[in-house]
């Protein structure tokens, strides 16, 4: 989504228009960041959706289960995934700057950067494994990780994941990005935990899997899923990943019929 043309995740929402000028009519008006963040959250979540379910939350990491209105069919949830396999998959994620005007001048601009270090992957993987085992077929697992980045304050890595057929789909909306929303040239810091799939600066990077053997065809997922930005998503082949270890599933999954 871009600031100039925010795309609502529903065809039935009425998008309010923020006033650009005029006198204040309330003695204690809401600050712009509060208003616009509430608007963006409503657009990213839909008009009337169930509230998110917190699977884990502390001062830095938030893992939640949210209603996923982008899928045309139920996800393969709940899903049991071995912790070590998810650590392996997360450790393989990387981002690279998108091709643009500066790419031709800065050869290093397209260098891949890992999304999670080995230690970071080992820390967050158990939380995501538990959330996948708790998720309903209609839910998406989201993560929001706020980390210190002196002297610039804090940076955020956020996104989501779900299981679709024999594939694990991972979305990274923000990678070590400074939290803030821009309006008329001014950037406002805000609490972005409520919108982990909302990029602070859209279309700035592309998500990749470093090991080609683990990649699955994302086009097969895109036929049944409405991505905001398909370039910030990857599909991981669970069958190939299972060669590294074991994948376990609940005995009776409500979405078993969507395994293929």
C-alpha cells in the first residue's frame, strides 16, 4: 500500500477522508499519527473482523493470530511444525533492495541481507511454531519484533505466515525499519503492533530464499490468496524441508481437505 493510494482489504469499506486544513472543532483533538494509524489498521484488517488473539507478547516481540480475509480458501491450520525446521527456514530468508534509479549507481544496493540471524531465528521460531499449532483455518499468524538500534532508537521486523497445501508462506512487510508514518513530508513515530503487515515504506525490498531447493512456486498460492505485495512473500516447500527433519500435524485438522 502506498500513502497516495491506500488499497482497502475489502470491497465494502467506506474510506474516510482526513481533513487537510480547517479549524479544530474539538478542544482536545486526536493527533494525526493516532488518526492515521487507526485508519490504516482498519484498512488492513477489513471493516468488521474478529479481534486478534495474542499468542505471545512482551516488550519486544508480539505474535498474534488474526482473521485472514485475503484467502479464498481455508489455510491448513492448525499445523504442527518441528521447531528446528522453522529455524532452518527463517535463517534462510533474505531481503534485497528493489531495482530502481539508485541500483545502477550503487552496486551494493542489491546485496542480500538476512532477515533473521541464527540466534534470532532460534529465539522467534518456538513462538511461531506454537502460534501455527493454535491457528484456525481462517487465521494468519503475524509477528512484530521491535529491536534497539542505537543511536537511532528502534527498528521493526514484522510480517506473517500461514500454511497453504504443501507450502509454508512467509510475508515480511518490514525489515529492520524505523517505525513511522509519513504525512506531508513529516514522519511520525507510532505503535505498529496492531498492523504488522503494513509496510512503513512500501516496495523498498524483495523477499527471497537463499537456498533454491527450499523454494516453492508462489504463483500456485497467489491464485488463491490476495497479496498486498507479492514481492514481499515467499513460499517454502514443506516436503523438501521435511528431508531435514520431521513435520508433524494434529491428528484431526479442520483444514485437512485443503492439504493438496
